[in-house]
C-alpha cells in the first residue's frame, strides 16, 4: 500500500469527526471516499495532508509513519492536495498559482520543471490560454482546473482531490473526471472525495462509504455501484 490509514480518530473540540477508520490506497489506483455532507470525508483528507491533528491512530505513507509530520514535509514526500472550494490565489495569475504549487521544489529553472508545466497545459489547455490572467477572474471550472494543476506541480505520487466537481456546470464535470482518469493513467495515485458518487465509482479501483465519521461499506467501485442499497442511497437508483 502506498497510503495506510490505521484506526484514525479526529476531533473538532469535543466533537468526534472521524471514528476509528482504517483503509489503504494502492499505488497506481484511484480510491474514492463517498458519503453525505458531514460524513468526515474532507476531514479525512485534511488529516492525511497534515492540516488536522490526530487524536488516535496513524497515517503511513510508503512505509513511513507521517502521523505527526507537518504538511510541507508531506508535500516533499509526495502528497499533494487540491482542496474543497478550489482555493486558488485570486490576485495571482495562472502561472503564479502554478509556481506556488511547486514551492517545495528547488528546480524551477530546470528542463524537468518546464516539462511538468507543459504536462499541466496538455491536461488543461485552457490554463495555457489564460496563463497571464488572474485566477479570481476565471470561471469556476477554470479555477478547478487550476487547483488541480497547481497540486500536480508538486510532482506528487499521491494527489488528494476534494470535491473536484462541486459547483461546476455539467460541461465541466465530465471533463474534470476524464482528466482525473488521465492523471491516474500517467502514474499518479488518486484519493478522491466526491459527492458525485456515480462518476467517482465508475472510475475507482476501490471505494469506501463514510457515514457520521465511520466507514460502513468498502469494495471495488464496480461492486459498490452495483449494490442496491448503495444505489438507492447515493446514486438515485442509477449509475
């Protein structure tokens, strides 16, 4: 396993947000966390990235215990996140936002860096067209592309994607999910939090359903998409 979450418990004050969850993410896979609002999905990603403190349990990345490692050290190890709500720097240009994603790298003048920048522009041609445009003047879909592109500039082995389709127009949703699949095919492991369960399960090697901070079901994407109770609760009876 590239990532192992073991018996994880996380609190917000006295409120238990995550209760004793355990799961793994295989290298080269797409793994999804599915659940309603408040189920603990975003908290799980924040804990893996180091933004939330662990009350109990541990997080292991590539065999290394990173439970108490600061976020920037996790980025150096190969974990990068595209946060919920995109989180672009609105007053910065597209290029400046992408450069911020590479803040832990010391090779910004190298051919490798320019190659990674070209990779982002190949995935998101719209960003190349708007390279000098400030992020705050872009559409929601374009900002989501920028947030994912910025995360890729850290050269992650594991990318954490938090609700990448949230608030997007339908024409952008299919495009974003196709790009997520392509990112994975290019060798980056993906841990995806997504309320669009149908799209997420269709692309996932494995998936876990969270309810009130606990994992209640796990399986392959196909297994969960074909389960009647899952279809009724999360897929509207259709996938």
